[in-house]
C-alpha cells in the first residue's frame, strides 16, 4: 500500500492516461518574506499513513489499517487490510479472506477464498459489504445471484475509491464475475446503474465519477459509449472510442484515431478532436479539465499548450509539459527544466527546477539540486520550508508517473520508516499593488490582513468572481464576523450538520461544503433544476443581494432602504432593488459613478474583497 507522504487536501491532476498530483497561484514581488512553520502533531509510529480527510486519517499498525483523529486517538480499530480516505462521511475498506464475510456468502461456490472483499464504513465503523446482483438463466428459469466484489491483490491499486455526489465507483479497484456494474451509493447499496445485460436495457460500465447529473460510460460493443443518468437511463450516446465526465458543461470525447475533443450536453462538438492528451484536476471528484478557464492539452505534434472553452489557443503550444492551472498558475517544462507561467503565458518562476509540484493555497514544492523546499506565488523560497523532509513533499511510485503533493494544513512526516503527522501554518506575502487596480490595493490588503480572503483566492484580483468562490468568501466572512466556525453557525440555523445537508445532495453540479453552508443559511440560492452553477460570474445587482443577505443574517437590519438616486435604477431587477439601496446606504457597495449603479456590470474579485471588508467593518 503506497499511501505514505500524501498531504491533506492535496489537489490532484491527471493525464488522460497517467497520474500526477499538485496545484497553482499568480506572479509579482512580495512586500515581506512568506513563512511556513510546522509542529509535530503525532509522532512517527505507524507503518504507513494516508492524508487527513474530514477529520480522520487512515494509518497502519501491526499490518492492519484503522483511523485516527487529529489528536492521535484511535477512532476506528485496526482491523482492515486496506483503507481509503473518508469522503462525504464514508470510507471504502477491505478485509482479506472469507472468514470476515457474512455467513450466507461463506461456502458459496461463487465466492472465492483468498481475496480482499470490500466494505463501506461510516465514522462509527458501521460496515456494509459491497455486493452486486445478477440475473441469469438456469434450466430455463431466471435466478438472481447476489455476490460480493473482490480484489485478488492490493499491489496494483493506484487510485482512491472515494464517495462523490453520493456514489462510489469501484470499477478500477475491484472485480466481479459477471461483467456487472460497479457503482454503489454512499450507504453501500448496489446502484445497478447499467442494469442487467440480459434485460432489455442499455448495458454500459461507468468508469468515472457522477458529475453534473450523469455518468460517463462505455459498453462491450465498440459503439456503446456515452452517458447514463443515475437511474441507468441513456442520457446521451456518442460514436467514440472513449468518454470522460462532464464538468462546466463540457466532456472529453476520444475519436477512433486516438484524439480528444469536447462536446456539450446536447451532444454537439464544441472543440474538435485535435488533442492527444490533457491534464485533469480532481480526478476522483470534479474531473476538471478547464481550470482558470484553460485546458492544458497536448496537440498532434506532441507539444503542450492551453485552450479556452471555445477551443481558442490561449497558451502557445511550446511546452514539453503544461500541467493544469490552479490559482492562476501552471507548472510547465522547457528544455527538461520546470518553471511556472500565468494565464497570460508570462513566466512567473524561471525554468530552472528539477521538479515542481504545482500550487495549492499559495505555495508550491520545488526540488533543485537535490534539495526540496517550498516557493511562494512569486517564486521566492518560503522561510522554514526546507526544514521538512523531502519525503514528506514527494512520493515515489513504481508506475511511469510520479505522484506529487503540495503541503497543506497537515502533512505526513517520516522518520526511520515510520509515519506521523505535523501541522503547518503558512503566512503568505501581501500582494503587490500591480496585481490589482490602484484604487483597490489598500482595502484588499486590509481584507487579507483581517483574514477575510482564503489564501487560495489571493490571486487574479481583476477577474470576475464566480459563485463557488463567492460562497467560500461568504463562509470566511461569517466566521470572522461571528467568531464561530461555519459548522456551528449552520447547526444553530438549521439543526443539521453541513455533512447532513451535503449528503442530501441539493445540487447536481457541486458538493462544496462552502456552497452547502452558504445555501443553508439562505445567503446564496441555486439556479433551479437542482443546479448551483458554481462557475458562473456574479453581476453587481446579484452581489448586492448576496451582501444584503449576509448583513441581515448578522443582524444588520436597521438600514433605510427606501430609495437611491441612481439614474439607472430602472434597470435594476425587482429582486435587487432593496439590496442595492441597502448596500449603498451602508456604504458597502457604491455606484460605478455618482449617478449610476450599473446593475448588470461585472463584480471582480478585488471588488468582492473590498465589499466583504466594508460589510465586516459595518457588522463589527
């Protein structure tokens, strides 16, 4: 088992055929040195360890896996032969042999001995054996067989089995004997998405996660590729060699010549089949190919560049490698050396490194001349980062690809082949004034100093903020203004935990806990038909409505919203009239001029951070 040295909340990337992990951020020059400190949380004493997720980490002791919390307390006993991280409140685990199976499966000729059998467990260690059903003919009569899924060996497992959008896909992890589907719900029930191959229904396998309401699927016949809904109904078929999940309304499609293009949900080709490969962020979850609006793709000349959602080339095809963008930056390779570019193809970090992990929350792991350390978003070495062992930053893998991770709140540390955990604290530099409009710099800096802006959003200040990122801003603002964590606020308001609300799956296109929390508090609503539209930009009048809801939620209700003198008030939609008056009266959000509000105008990150600061000050 090769879990060791992964990092909490590491951001994953993947080539269409291989694997790598990492992330990204902007350019410019710092005002003061970034600093990374860490302290040991749990002394190295485990044979192996996985990253913390949802407050628990899988660790190995006496050749068995269990789960501990961040104090080192054993929460789930050491009784498993394999253990994946928790996601959406559950985890997938394995036990060896038939002795652990329920009695009805033992001595069954269809259940083999000496295999690993898979279960889904909750945080109380309630376990459900993962089984599937199959109908087949015996002497002219149909009989249903229920059997557990299994794995011969654990050596070849290279991808996590995680719950995403309520479903767990075991297709690349386990086996069964009848070619049946491998999708289970979070309670461990066989979902039977592809239905029975002997029935009059479409028979396709789902190879990836459930995204935006559908599964990417393939069949036994060469023409059977496309997408299934969660009831197993054919949503869209496509004449292609391979398909991948939808994200942001686009899905990769591979033609019979081995080239990838992208279609929309109507089945229309949006971007032609011109690419041999691409990078993915969130392999086992969101499956994002377009990151910061850019897909990192390899053309038919085997050179890497970037395209936007229309297929327009926005990063020239001139790189040996171009990993996925994140936080406005991407790791690239030229002449065998790695550097970093921004979304305008400006070189932010010179091409002089032996390896770079990619950015996450403003920092990136670098290796140069055999030494590992972290660099900030400006390419400067982060003070204190070289004190952490290189083994805690990078994990070797026997495959042709290397798994790389970016340090986050909790890292796995290794000493004498034993593993423990340390907590890290990263203090980034303030941004440079040239990163944003001059009028915005002072207040944006104050917002950052007041911890109102998550580190991963401290970049690309001039771009429009999207609905998903605004939800994260809402959560941060509420926590800072109230002095309570968001879990407490949601429980007080709704009587339910965020996880309880999340696992009701109110939206098909996001399971972000920030979105779920902001929605539960009545601050930001969905778009209808079960969608949230997390990647959509926010207009100024929408921003006004959201800011008013935050203010009123925090008790700021005594505001005169009777009128404004904006000449374009007739253009303000009815739902936003009170909100525009509210934010204007509170001096949180003024007009674009003395006489106009521009309700349909854009709302940028720098504007969002400034209005968050002003609202915070008004509430405080």
